[in-house]
C-alpha cells in the first residue's frame, strides 16, 4: 500500500469516527431536548389548570369556554388532549378529541402518597405522552401530548446521520487522495531519481526544489548528499589514478633492478648498489602505501572531534622528531591553544608538517613549531617554496621541480589539506623571514 492510499484511508477512517461520534452525540442531544420539551409542555399545562382551579369562584361549568370567570380549562390544542375526571366519576373533555384511558396507576393516586402518574398511550396510531395529577378537590387532571414529532425526528436522524457519515467519509477520502497526491508526488519523484541514480551512477543529477516545506528541505538535503557523494567519488577516482601513476615509477625501477640482478656479469659492488636502490624503492612504496591509507580512511567516521590542546600535541611531536632525526625542533606557545579536533588526525597532520620542514631544511637548521590564536604553523630555514609552486603544494602527488629528486610521496601536505577541510579550517603556506617556508593550519573555533 503506497503513501497516497494510506493517507486517503487514514483520512476516511478519522472522518468516519468523527462523523459517527458527532452523529451519536447529536442524536442523543436532540432526543433529550425533544423529550424535555414534551415534558415541560405537560407540566406547564398541568400548572396552568391547577392555577385556574385555585382561583376564587372557580366552577367546572366554566371549563369549556367563556363563562362567568372565563377559565377555559378545556381550550383547543392541536397536538394535546386535556381531560378531567371529577370525584363523582364524571369525565370532562372535548367531544372532538378522543377520551384518554384511566389506568390503574391513575386510580392509585392518593393525597398521602403518589399524586403524579406518567405514562404513554397509543391513540389512533399516534403515541401520546400522558401526565395525570390528583388535584386538591379529588379530581384527576389528565394531559396528553402527541409525541409523533419526536418519533419522526428520531427516525429522520437515524436515516440521515448514517448517510451524512458515509458522504463525509467519501468526500474526505477523495480530498485526502488528492492532497496526498500533491504531497507524495515530490517524494515519488525523489525516490525515482534515487533509483535512477543508483542504476546509472550519475551523481551529477539534481532534484528540482520548489517551495519551503519539509519535502523541499528533503530535496535540498538529497541534493547536498549527491554533491558530497560526487566530490567523494571524484576524489577517490583521482586518488586511484594518481596512485597508479605514482606506483608505476618505483615498480618499473624494481623490475629493472631485478632484471639486472639476474645477469651473471654483475659485480658485487653493482649488486650491492642495486640492492640499495631496491630497498629505497621499497621504502618509498611503503611510505606511499601509508600515505594512501591515511587519505583513504574516513577520519570523520573513525573518531569524533574533542577539545584538544595544540601545545601538548606539538610538544610530543617535537620531542619525537628530535629523538628520531637529531634535528632541533622548538615549540613556541602563546594564548588560545584549545581547538575542537580529532586528535589522531591532528597529530598526523602536524607530523607531516614537521617531517617536510626537516627534510627540506636538510637537518642543518632548527625547525620551529608556533602555536597560538587557534593556529599551528611550522617554520623552517630551507630553500623555501617558489610563488609558482605555492598554489599547488597541497595537491596530491604534487612535487616542486626543485625537490623532485628528493625522497617522498607528494602526499604529506595533501593529508594536511584534508585535515583542514574536515575541520572547517584552512591550510596556508608563506615565506619565512630570512629564508625558508611557513606552512600552517588556522582553526576557526
């Protein structure tokens, strides 16, 4: 069952429940009101008759119309019957109206006990509600009210309320169907586009966004996801292409050296040189593999950003670098060194900056790590970076012309750039005063 059908079904069920509750409530309220009106009419008629009987000079001879006191107890009513049973058994009533039956409950009325009796009786096919009261002179005052209008009203409500409920359900279901169609259409288009993209792998497609509702926000989020996926796939594709290109050189060299070793005429000195070259190529492949792994792993999924002290990490890296290579690495700290970062990814990025600085300074001059103002930068006193190379130093596998003969994978600064991108920071390169380069990372928060 699709979303549109479910929406229409839910709308119909809800309206059916609402219409049923309203119909039952309206039926009960209307019935109660009509019942009360009939009862009130009977009570008012009885009260009027008793008030007339209490007047001075009252006589039953005046009860049918104008008389000495103009009492008119037996006045003409369209849907009511008035009847009086005198203590001597004489029954007073209009001839044009049928006579009301005197039931056992009426006869059982007494001055010291029950003085009012209510009942129903059928006269000429109509149901009358009857009220009998024992008057002070011993007379029985009987008043009957035709309740056919009440019965007709109830029958009418029983007939029309279900029809009203059914019509409401059909109308609401139709409206729900049409409304659901408008709501679900963009979602259906989104689903079809997603299926098509999954089949064609075309991540350049986008959903047309219209409006500002939840569906529009969903479409916008979907487009954002496609953009991120497209960038990720492009980076992966470029990484594979660049890696294939970079791997080709050391692999070709290894193959050539292995073929040389197969020659019997190779001297021991040449064999040792070839083996040394092969070890260097293997070391380069190992470093390249490590760097590629660092770029391929999604560090954002591997760990979460936490409050990190740049000074602490800088001290650890400086100590480790100095112990490993013998190059002096100093740390200079100012204020504001706490940032939100992934510690392992940050440590790798700063280590790459320090390793690059040591390599290009030749180990002959001190390398400085400056930390503060939510920034970490590494300064060396080597040959520096030319203005032509600065825009490209963070590209994968890029190596400046002057440094291509030096060992390295060309991925160190790419890892730094990737770290900066993952943390909404910026990586930069500057000239160092007195020679050399400054490469750093500026955090925004």
